[in-house]
C-alpha cells in the first residue's frame, strides 16, 4: 500500500513539474529562496568538469565551530541530452550575435540538462538538474529517469551558484525532499589551491546572503600537510644518503 502511495505521489509531482514548467523554476518557495545575483559570470561550459571540495558549511546558527577532517570529496558537472537552441518567436534579427542588446531586444533562452556527480570515498550520488540559460545560476533538480528505488533518494530542491571564478566555485544546496537541508560547499579547480584570503572573501558572500557560517567543515585538511611531510622525509633521506656516500 505504501509503495502505491509513493508511486502516486511521484506521479503527481512529475505532472506538476511538467504542467507548470518554466514558472516553477523561478518561483521562490517558502524554503528555497533565489539567492542571485551571482558573483562572477556563470559560464556553463567553463563550470563543467571536476571541482575539489575545500569546505562544507551547514547554515545552522549556534556556537562557532570549525571542524577539520581528512575526508575528501569532489564533484563532476557534465551536460547530458545536448539539444540545439530552438528558434525564438522573435524576428530573425534577434538571433544575430551582432544585434545591439542596448535596445532591449530579448535574449533567446533554452533549457540545458546537467548531471552533478558527488564523489566522496566509495559513495557517489547524482543530482539531475535543469538550467534555464536566462537564469544560469539557478539549478532546479529534476526527477531522474530511473527506477522507483532511485526516485526515493531524489534530491528535491535547488542548487545555486553563489560565486564562480577561474579557480573556485561556491554552490548552495537547498533540499526540500526527502528532508530539509541548507548548506553550501566551497570548491577549487585544483586540490589545495585556495588561500586564506580566498576563503575570507568567500565567507563575506555568505554574510551578504545572510547565510550563517558559525559552523563549517574543512575537508581534505591533512592531505596538504601529508604531502609536505613526505617531501621533508624524502629530503632528509637524500641528505643522509649523500652524507654517508
């Protein structure tokens, strides 16, 4: 009986998404607010690829606490179901890249489909997202076309770009289904790349968005120190070999 109820619930949910389509993506619901404008130009092609986790910030208010852990995660963003841009209902001139946008001519848009793969140890989860190119940093999640068992684990909510640059990316995860969560992640294009100045600038964005940073987790914390320690050990070994020869 529970299985039939869940299937019926998901059928209603999918119907709602398809019926209200575009308007649904831009509504601020009671839990997931639109946090735009974004810091940096959201170029979807440049955002694609692998990003390494630096910090995870659950936006819960309370005692100030920083957790250091050697646990690591990374994400891989890739586009799927690539389709050509459909023609716009506007005159052909508006599709020209040479049209002066200062005259207020509307930009064409389309929906692009992406998968954000979250890798953490042996664990992997996929977030299926739809991106309207007129609002590139607001990524509503989509129901994956997989088994009912997969749909139970569906991330129902919105992923938003808070900041993007050449060397780092900041994403906010607002989950409504199956349970409410609100957290952000700081990611770097390369491992051990971000400086304390980078992180201070990023944390300032959280303050502007009124997102608490009283609790945060710094991941892969020991990897950099382990690399440095290994180099020191190798240098000492080389020195003693040289001395004894």
